[in-house]
C-alpha cells in the first residue's frame, strides 16, 4: 500500500490533513509505514510520535478523531495528503485547526469560497439551538418543516423565473436564496452539507466508472 512513497532516513513521511468539507488545513503529522497502513485499514488517521517513539491515533484520548475520506500522494511521493472529516476540534488547544497563528498577511473575516456554505450552516445550527426573536432563521425554523419546505419551493420557483427572464444578476440572487433556504431545510431535517457532498461525490465516482467501462468496451 505504501509502494511508491519515499520515507526519509528515519522511516517517516509528512502527512498533511485537510478537512474534506471545508478545505481547511487541519494539521501536519508524520507517519511511518505502520501508521500509514493503519490509516488505510481503519479509516482513522494514525501518526508516529517522534517524541514518544510510538504510534498514536488522532483523537485516541480526546475523541476528536479524523475520519479518512481520501489519501493522496504528492508528485514526488515524499508527502501525503489526507482528506478527512474531523469529529471535533483538531488542535489540542481546542482550535479547529493547528494553523491559526498569523505570521504574514492580513487577518480579516474573509473565507475561502469553499468554506462559505459550512460557515453559514454553523450559523443556522446556532440559530436552531439558540433561537433569537430577531433572527429570520429562528423564526423560519419555529414555523416547522412545512413552512421551511414551502419557502424552498417559493425560492425554486423564483429561480426558474429569473432563469427564463435571462437576468443574470437576478438569477445569482435567487440561486443564493435557494441555496440558503436549502441549508435551513437540511438543519430542520437533521442533515448536513457533507451528506449532500457525499452523495454528489458518489454519483461522480459512479459516472467515472461507467465512462471507464464504456471506454474499455470500445
């Protein structure tokens, strides 16, 4: 399974862990061949501790494990990238990521576009768990699933109308409304954006397999 990977003189290879849902880099660790093998076999991220000289599973004491979704090798084979779904904060400090100390650049509220849906969904979950009278989301969720589903239907119709009117700006606004209310619907039904991403990924993989089979038969 480690064929093609280049472990250093100490028998280790750097492993970068990235959140499969948000794209955020969570941590950097080191793996020996056994840690790499266990990661593939168990579906949980394992490392080799250089200070303690032993294998350890991320989250073995805190419960904040990293659930493996995909493992990639870089072009030279001397590093691996692990796409994982975190079960909680990755850093021992309680932070989402171990990379939070700003050294250079401008610290602001900007989010990579890939992280916007998840950041927005966290706000929706907060409004669900901690209702606020002034919150549109809290009021919408208080109306029950029928009200939320009705709102999604209304936004879908408005999206279709904007598309047929060939109004680009209006279509962007209506799609944003539709996506937003779809996120509210997910929260109302106990789903997460990751559930939808996983379904899309499964369909994509199935389509790729069908294309490969068709090419082989051709």
